[in-house]
């Protein structure tokens, strides 16, 4: 009977975590569409559903797995916003469930496990709410790391094999996050192999890696993707773009990025104290390993922020980093320096939270209780460094939640300060979701311009390519998207005119126009990411007519001469 109660209790906990993490993301997923980013994956799922193949039918510097998953959700829920939000919400739940499973393997009390998981649930996906390549790749990479750590510590080959599969899935979504975590995983692997004086689980890991490579090879072969094209688009182009970004980095830029993730950066100080204490007292290897993991996670977050300006993605690192610090603290609960560091961090986080009116009175009461309790019980040693660390986790999580999630601030876009309206005014597919204009235009202007474009597209009786920031016109009209790119972002999603890869891209573009008999190219006047003109494409020179389209002034319409393009050398 008691066994059945324990099983029922565990099932109840997992169900609660699933529904909480699902619900919080589901709620915030409907609080605002940011068209520049959100519609990229909305549209690529539609394209795959319609038979397009990335790397073959359009340039893609990110992977295909997220888009493939989204196409499956479209099959279940239809092509609408709900299909996106449900997709992201499930991934939020998967990560939180795995984290809870991970924590329980290290015998954390239920209440602490709840705090860690709830922190992760509000920080992982809700800042965006819908599938993104960065979020998905981070979540799968984190999952891979947690499984690998669990497998290597608990000596479980199943966890290690699953870790390999998760990392592979992360890689075929976006390259960068799994590359960082691979470094950490390799460190753990070789470190534990040295401790055990043998190569651990070599056969299992080798076979699982081989299996992943086989899956990738089959995907490339079945879809008749040229290997050199895949290599160029997925490896060479991103590396080229990444190197250009790093050339612009200076010291002031780094300090600016530190300020975005300072609650994570602050954790370096207790890690440093623990590190020197560990060395001084000759503590066990696990303490050193946990400290180094914490250092790596923090530095990785900073590096990623510098590289991508996507700090919202790295907030999910906070509870996981604090867990490893929490584990180390088992040995140092009486360290007075650490205690003072934690009190300073708590006080600072409390001070920053006072900016948010709704929390001021509650947090003042909480902080007062903390100090009174500390003074009263200090001789009884009830206020431990571990407990203070948990308080810091709660405060810093609430802060990041307020600055990034509740205010809908994502990728430096503060949605709360922008004009928003019911998405159903754009299209019924976006009912009950707020539409955020990218262009600070009035609601009536945004709706009118959008519908004018839709109406004009309906009049076209031939195939066309549309250059726009909003990658959803074709999906709304259920028209095949013939664009040669996943999205039109010059020098990011495809090579610009000064790139060494430009000729290959132009040949690809030309061939696509001819193969699909594209009669029109339409350039949205509002397009902000497309930094070119039609004349920047050499094969189009003198091969088009600029059409007059009546009173419709927000689209430039070019009718192509296919015979002229075909003859162009």
C-alpha cells in the first residue's frame, strides 16, 4: 500500500511539473508575436509541410530538425499560432521534467527540487513562447549535458546514449550551443576516465555517435542534397559570419554584455571562494569538477551573449549553475566569507527587484524575515550558505522573469513598449494573440498595409518570390514559397554582394527562378533586413520590368524575362 502511495506521489509531482511548465509558456506564447523572428520558424514548418527541402530548395545556415518538428505539429493542430505555442510549451515541459528527474537522482528534497524546476520553467522558454532555433538548441544541449553528467556519475550507459542523441538533435537545429556543451561533455568524459583509470563506455558512445552520423547521411542521401552544398551552408557560411561578428568586439562591448547577465556573472565569486577552499583543504575530485562545471556554464553564457546578443536564452543556465554550486556548498556551510557574499548578492537582487512595484511590499517582508531569522538563529547555525543560495536563486529568477518574460523583452525588443493589437485583425490564424508591429506604425496602418499586400498577392496568377520581413504571406494564402532563402537577412541568412560565396548563391537563385518559372519578384518597402536592391543581382540586370501596381505603393513589383535570365552568363 505504501509503495503504491509513493508511486502515486511521484506521478503527481511529474504531472504538476509538466502542466506548470507547459501552462506558463502557453500563456506567454500568446502575449505577443514578434514577426521578424517568430515567423521564420512558422514559415519554415509550412515549407517543409509542402515538400521543400532545406539546403536544396532554400539556403539555410541553421538546421532542419526544428522545422521538421513544426511541420508535424501543423499536421496535428493545423497551420496556426497555437501549433507553435504548443510545440514550444512541450519542450519547456520536457526540460523541466528531465531536470527534476536529474535532481532527484542526487537526493534533493522535494521542496528544493520544486524551487529549482519552477525557476527553470519560467526562465527557459517563456521569454519567447514559440519555437526558436536558439531556444530549442539550448534546451536539447542542456538536456544532453544533464543526461551525460548523470550517466557518468551514476555509471549508466542508457543515460549516456540518450545524451548523444539529444546533442545530435541540438546540432541539427543550430550548431553553436551543442558545440559549447560538447567541450564540457568531453572534459567530463576524460576527467572521469582519468579518475577511473580506464576509458569509460567507449563502445556505447562510439556506436551512438555512428548511429547519429548515419541518420544525417541518410537524410542527405534521401533528399539528394549535395554534400558540398550542405557543408558550405551549414558550416562554412556560419563560421564566416561568426568571425565577422568577433572582429567588432572590444572591451566596452564585453562590459555591456556582462551587464545583461550579471546575476549569472556574480556567481563567479562564490565559485572562486569554493575553489580556493577546495584546494586548501584537499577536498574530493567531485567538488573540483562541480566548481569547474559552474565556471564553464557562466563563461559559456557570457561568450554566447557576446556572440549572438541572445541573453534571454542563457537565463535557463541560472538554476542549473546554482545546483552545482549548491552541491559544492555541502562542504562549506560554515564559511563566513561565503555567507557575506550571499547576503550581499541577496541584498543587491532585492534592491533591483524593488524597481517592480508589485513585488516591493512582499519582498520587503521576505527580506525582513530573513534578517530577523538570521540574527535569532545564527548561533544554532540554521541559516546556511545553501539556504542563502536558494534565496538568491528565487530573487534572481524573479528578476530575470520580470525583465525578460513578463515585460516580453526578447532579443532587446521590449514588446511592452510597442504598439500591439489583436492578431485576428491581421488574420484569423492569429486570433487571441497580440500582434506587435516591427515598424512602430499605428494599428490601422499595420492592418491596412498587411491586407493590401495579401489582396495584391491574390491577383497574381503566376509563381512569384516575395522579399519581406514577414515570412507568413505564403502560408496564409497556402501558396508555395519559392524564396531561395529561409528568410531575407542580408549577410546573415545568405551571402551579401561582397561575400566570397556570392557567385554560388546567385547561381542557386537563378536556377531556382528558371526551374520554377518565377514570373514576379516582389520587394516589400517595409523590409528592414534586406539591404539590397534587385540590381545587386547580376543575372537580373536588364531582365525585368518595374510594374506599376495602381495605388499600391508598399510593394515594388518586378516582372521577370525568363529568356533573358536564361541567356545571362
